[in-house]
């Protein structure tokens, strides 16, 4: 059985930077992970890529040959990946051992993990291959500067959570850009009453019922909370990783891999 993170989130939320920081941290502590690029539009990486979707299809080729725009072309690329899971990806996964840990760096187009079924079907494929998968959703910490932006981020996260049906970790990324950390505390574990009060202050009175419905939705699920991540701090990366490992139960069977110590018989 393998383990995997599916790194998702809006464009610009810091997914590739997170993947780079995670790889460097694991390299420092002597932990082996494999980075997989699922973005056919990617150009440069600051971490070694073990498997790359661009070996199968790239966005530039699709746009040039089929005359598609960037969004339509990306959907085409991901659907092409879905059609080739049992061929191309099967061959790629043969290179990994049963207990290997894979990190999938996904595109930032929000429709891929909210209502288009491509990533959901990809997750089902990984499950059939005996991978235990956790969705890691990144939201830019600058979203907390405006409660309306924050609510939209919560709704996208909740939509992805429902669509993918996976253990789910929400990360508030780019915390190094936040000057006052106390400003984000209310947003890590949002309370409906606080959100509603802030929404009503920011928006016109006619949106009162909509504001209450949105705040109640976050409160009803009680699952939208965020872990702050500052990639400058090893302790922050380790804390995030330990939460993800706990979700997928990584390392819980490590004790069975330790050779039992058998003391030598005493000499006469």
C-alpha cells in the first residue's frame, strides 16, 4: 500500500512552493518522498520531479495543435490523463514500492476539484491501486484580509472536500507575508457568529439572509478549519506534515518493520 498527498488550491496559492518546501524538509530529516507533477502547463520546478504529466501531454502542444485557450486546453489535458490512467500512469507507478510516499502537485484551475470529475476519478484510481490519499488544500493567507474573500475560499475548500470525499487538510499558506499573526487567529477555526458579524459590516443590508446562510453552512459542516504554514520554519512544516500523516495513518505500522532484537545466549 502506498501513501499520497493531492495538493490542490486556487492558482497562486503557493502549491508548488509548498511542494518544494516539503521536499527540502523531508530531505533534511532523511525521509523519502516522490514528487509528481500533474500540471501540464508547468514550466520550472525547484524540486526533482519523479513523474511528469508533460511526458504524456503538455498544454502548449494542445493549444498549438487544437487551437484551444489555456482553460479549455488544460481540461483537455486532464481528461487525456484520465483516459490513460490504466496505461501511462500504471507504467509510472510500477517504479514505486508498496510503502512509497507520493506528492501530486496539481493545477490551480478551481473547476478541476470543485465540479469537473477528473480529479475525483483520479483519486478513485489511486484507491484501486491501494494508495491512501489525503487532499491538501492551500489558501493564500492574504484572503483573511477581507472576510468576503475568506468566505469564498471556505466555500471552494468545502466544495473540494465534498467532491473528492477524502481526508482533508486546509492550509493557510504564505504566513511569512502576514505582519501580525493575531489577525488570522479568528480565521483558523471560524465561528459562524464572528463571520456573520463581519459579513454584515462589509456588505449591504439586503445581503443579510445570504450572509447568514453562508455562515451557517460553514458552521453546519464544522470541518472548515485551517493550519497556518510558514515555510521559513521547519517546525511549521513538520506540524503540517504530522497532521497529514495522521490523516492517512502513515507510519503507524513502522514498528512491525523493526527487526526484533534477540539476545545472544549466555555463555556457560
